[in-house]
C-alpha cells in the first residue's frame, strides 16, 4: 500500500509540473494591488539594503506549541514579520501553519506538492526534497545564495563543508540547510543519580566492570535494577562506545555507518564488536542490571522508573536534565536527586570515543516560479544576524520582542541555525557562571541558559536544571562533549547525509534486529544467534541499504 501511495504522489507531482506556472500566474495577479510579485532589482551594496519596491513572498511553516504571542500578534504578524518589512521591505504572508506536529506538517506539505499549491519558500525533509527535484519544482538558487546571502551564513560551509552538498546537483545549489546547533550535542553520556553516587563515595567508573559494580551497589542499597533502558533498544545502543561499536536507533530504522578494513561502508550492527555488546547486555539482564520487565518497558515506563527511584543510571542525550530532571527532583523531594553525566566506561578502561551522527534534517527550498530568490537569502541572513551574530546590538526591548516566549523560532522557514551555536553558547555561559560577567552573552540562547542555570543554583528552580546540567559547571554534558571534540576522540558516521532513496524499500528491516537482539538479551536464544540475525537482516533489506550507502557515499 505504501508503494502505491508513493506512486500516486509522483503522478500528481508530474501533473503539477505542467500546471504550476498557470497556478502561479493566478496567485500573482491577486497581490499586484498591494505590491508586485514580479522580479525586483536586488539593491546594490550589502545584503541589508532594503528593496525600493516591496517584495512579496509566500511561505508555510511549522512551529512549536510553546511559542507565545503577545498583544494580538500571531504567526502572520509579529516582531519578526514587521522587521522584515521595515528593514528590508520584504512582506511575507503564510498560506498555512502547523503547530507542534512535524508529521502533520509533512502531510500538509505533501498535499501542497500534489495539489500544485506550493508557496515561494518552504522547509522540506530530504525525502520531499528528492521528490521535488525529480519533478523539477525547485529553483536553482546558486547565484542568489552566492550573491545575496551574508558572509556569516556562507561561512557555515567552513564549519560544515559537507552538508550543503546534500542540496546540490551537478554543482548547483537547490536548497539551504537548516543546519543545527552543533555536533557538541551528539555524544551521549552515562547519567547517574547524584545523591546515590555521592553516597557510594563517587567511585571511579573507568571500566565496564566498574560500571557493573556501581550498578550492583545501587541495587543492593535502593532496590530496583541498575540501568534504565527501553524495549526499543535505543538506550542500550547508546552504550555501544563502551564496547568500541557505534550504533544507531533501530526503532527509527537508522544505523550508524562505518568503513571496515576493506574500505566498504557497513552498518554498525554488523561490526564484530556488536556481538561483544550483546554478550554484556545478556549478562546484564541475567544479573538484574537490566529491568526484569525490560521486554515490556516502553519510553514512558522507563522514565517513570527513573522518577520513582527504581533505577539510578541511564544512557542518554545531553538534555537528560529536561527529560527526567524536574520530575525526579519533585518525586524524590531532594535537591540532590537528579542525574549527572559521566563518560561511558570501556572494557579495558581506555578513552571512550564520542559518536557523531549526521545532524541536519531539513532544507529551505524555493519554488521554481519564485521571482525574487535574493529576498529569501536576505531573510535567512537577517535571522542569523539577530540570533547569532556577536556584532549585533539590540535594545532590551528589541531582544525580548524577538525572543520572549520562544519567538526566536518564529522566522521559519528562514530559521537558519549557526552550526557552532551551542559550542559558543557553552563557552560563554560557563564563563559567565564562573565570573559573574554577563557582558559576553550575546545570543538569546546564551542569556536563557545562563538565567535558567542561575535559577537552579540560587532557588533550586527545577525548570533551570536542564540548562545547568547541560552547560553550567565543569563536568557538565557539554564540557564532556567539548573534551571529546577538542581531542578528536570522535567517530563520525560515514553516511554524512540523508538516507539513500533505496531505504524507502526497507522500512521494516530493523524489526529483524530488534526482535532477534531482544531474544538474545532475554536469554531465549544464545549469543551465537547473532550471525543468523545479521544474515536475516541482510536478506530483509540490509543488503539493499548497504549497497545504497556505498553507492552514494563511498567516493
């Protein structure tokens, strides 16, 4: 059924390729009274020069439920949209907006693609980008990007020279990456209950044996089990670096890809050390370090077990303090009942390596019939200037207008992100917390993380705990990630880009892995079954995936 739906979409795309020009012609006439949608000369000088005649752009957007508008403002009329008009003479109107649900946004965008109602500029995922490219619906924005985008935005290619290539064809650019806050947020940590860890004497956790001893200490003193994981295997897979294997998230049909000794790119689950990891996981279950209810523990149950004190350790992302922190502090009625990050131990006590996956998820693209792509580039540059440029000076009133109530996310689909943002944020926030000097907190993110950390430190406001654990002290999550990055203790996936189109034929391939690995962990099958499970994965789509990755990325 899924393939039939995809074929239907492509048929509609082909139809749209024929009718889109006439549809655009009708929509252009509708706005000529307010200002021309015809091509306008891009003003000479730098990108901040406003247009002489108003340029009109249409867009669609996704925004979170947590955005707060004030004084009658809305997603169509707010400090950002007014600034675009006042500063650059660009008027943006929205055909529609979706709040709080990425899946709903993707569905509406697919409908717009199929019905021929695409706006001038919009955000798309990589699957949609492929469809749009195949249908010839996107504008070549190479010249607009090079001529009318700020130097700061174009310099993102120095931080990440590869991601923009995912939006190129024959050397031409058809999309601008959304980018991301930085690879500093990629390495995972072993999160440990602070109060329990201190009561145990803060033992060194260098080896896997050290970890197992600490888990058993927690279990003997507080009951429950050793380490929080869910039956999706996602959290267990995060412990892969303990065994020198790097794994993705099978529940999302994603793996980590590495080059073997022959130079072929292979999935992490096929790495020889994956069997070592499975051996340990099965033993952890046998010894009670994994929950006896592991097979029925979903994400919510895992979180509940942390909050009620059934377990004191969890492999997790750097934002664990938001994930479990406030509820844990409240439930345990103790300011020390929260989790702190430790580096993952390794079997032999050697330096653990941090895992870095491809971080970009979205592209900003321009309809092939858009007459003013330079205006799109100016708006991307404006967002960057306000949010990330250290030379930008805003009054307190301006700063709050742009950022209060999560309004820093309002400028989508022009919400480009500095890929070094969180590294800079961490350095500046930690410095301010240590010295009290806040003069170098120049972005909304810096000011927010600083004030949240202060709220936790001074008032034990659990709403600030996440920021404090992420970047508020020596040994915080970002401090540990920075150490890995600074010393090149990093393993980066060799599939640096979107999954190949052939992956769409293998959507259930990892079910074989989840089911097979779970049986081994539960002791229902021996570890030696691993070889058969991997063979079954190859037969059920794994070979297609591996061949596609090598075709697209092994160059």
